């Protein structure tokens, strides 16, 4: 038998809940949070809006067709970050070990606590404390591993709890649709449906080799999760303060175009790192060092984001402001700080559908082939001037 006890906590419709806490007149109404233009995307929606078929990541235009009476809110990342910090502090003060998976989602390792308190009783008391001190609804799932607990939380929503005792995991998962398995996206779901696999029980009975043939290495993960196997440990939460990149030139330069292209490339790669780590930045700093080694920086506070387009625009603006002496430059750099946990979905406030798809495709390429596998067209000149010795040999 597995003796682990893993608790998954998830704040219900977090953005919507915060907005309703700030303005009680919004309670019980269909709410859409996200881009306010017709080309915008839904970042979050209330349960009242979901009854009309609306869901996050849906084009705002489509959401309004399904629910024309919905109230649209632009969203306030500063408030969401503040309330997330309140909940994080409560968990930190009480939990023996916890992982912050996103701005509104947590995993806690309660292994061994049954000997003293009773994990379900302790989890219920923690949930009550969070609700009382933050005013926000929160659901949880408790089981032997992350996968089953996360699915349990989904089944407990809204504002409920679900305990899956050790030994009952497979029976709990069996009747549920495969879409409930964490990590099963739209494409995987479509392929599984095409194979006639609709329930987790059916997926659990497919030979591992067949799933690996169809899905590659993720096929084994699919099989393991369908069979309630997930040894993934809790990764203790440590708040990263900042992330940065800088470049020292072999020869001091006045080539402004090249330097701006390099700064954009740095910004793009840092933005990718933010999204890969489920983080958002609220402060940007641009640094330059002149040939005489005098160093200057310029800093700007912005709304939380990991949007490469928005961050890149601020970086170029800061460079124009900090580069005042018109002298040869030895080094340039970019730093993002004021980081908070936040999934990519949060950036939908500022994205259009087209830009979301572009970033998602670029991120997939970078995850598979490395950060240098794709860049802006403007970055090609930078690659040719600064990185020529590292380019792959010409196949022609």
C-alpha cells in the first residue's frame, strides 16, 4: 500500500472570486475576465457563464455569442497577486511542505501526519482557515499522489472537498472521462477519442507499448496516470526574485540597431523562461555599461505579465531612456523582477488570439529544440554578427 498523503488545493474561479470579493454586486452574475476587444480571449469566467458553454482560453467574441448578457471585466493582476500571497502565507504558516504550482494552485505533502492529526481533518481545518482569512472559496482533493488529488479537486468543485482513501484510486478514476487526467490537452483528447478511448478505465487497460507507439514517451505517463501511478514528489516552494541576461561585446559598439535586436532577443528568451516556470514579472530593468566601465540602469514597474510583445516594447523604451551619453557601449543587459507565480493563461488579458497561438507554437519549438531554435526575423542580424562561430554547418 502507498503511505503518501498528498493534498491538492485550488482556489475556485480565482480571478472571478477576487472580483466578487471586491464588488459583491457581481455575485451570481455571468462574468468574463480577459481581453475586452472582440479579438481578446477569456482568461477566467464565473460558473454562471460556464453554464452557457463558456470556458477559459475561448475567444471573447465566441463567449459573448454564447452568453450575450455576460459582464466583461479587464482583470486586475495586482489584486490577484495580493490575494494569492495572502493564501500562500496561510499555507506557509501551517503546512510542513508545500509546492505552489500556480497563482491559485498548491500541493502539500502531509505524509506521516495521520499519526498525529488525521490528514483529512487537518486539510479541512486549513481550508476553513483560508476561507475565513482570505474570503475566497477553495476546493481540495486528498489522496496518495498528485494526479489523483488534482482530479479529486476537480470533482469537488465548486468550493468542496474530496478524499480518495488509499487503495480506492483506480476505482475513483475509472468512470471519469480521459479529459480529466492532468496534461491531456485538446490534441491528445481528440486522438484518444479517435482510438475509441473515452474513459480512464479504458485507457488504463491499453498496453503501454501501444500508447508509447502512438504518443511517444508521454504515452507511458498517460498509462501511469490512468492507473493512478504518480511518484512525482512535492517540490518545495522558493520564490525566485529575478531572472536576467546580459551580453559583453568583444568590441565596444555604437550599433544601436544591433543592440536593440539583441535586447529583444534577450527579452523573448526571458519571457519564454517566465512562461516555462509559470511566472509573471512586474519590474523591468535595462542595463548598459560604457567603454569607460561606467554602468547605468533604468527600471520600470508594469502590470504582471509574461507577454513577450509587451515586455519587449518596455525594454526598448527603457534602452532609449538610459542611453544618453552616445558613447561606445561595452555591455547591455535585461532583468525581470518582482516575480509571482502565474500560469500563461493570465497573460490573456493583453493577448489577441493570433498572438496566443504564435507564442504557444514558439514555446513548443523552444521546449523541444532549445531556446535558440526560433527567433524574431530582426534577431537574424544579431545571430549573424555575434554568434557566427556557433551556427551549425551549412548543409548545402
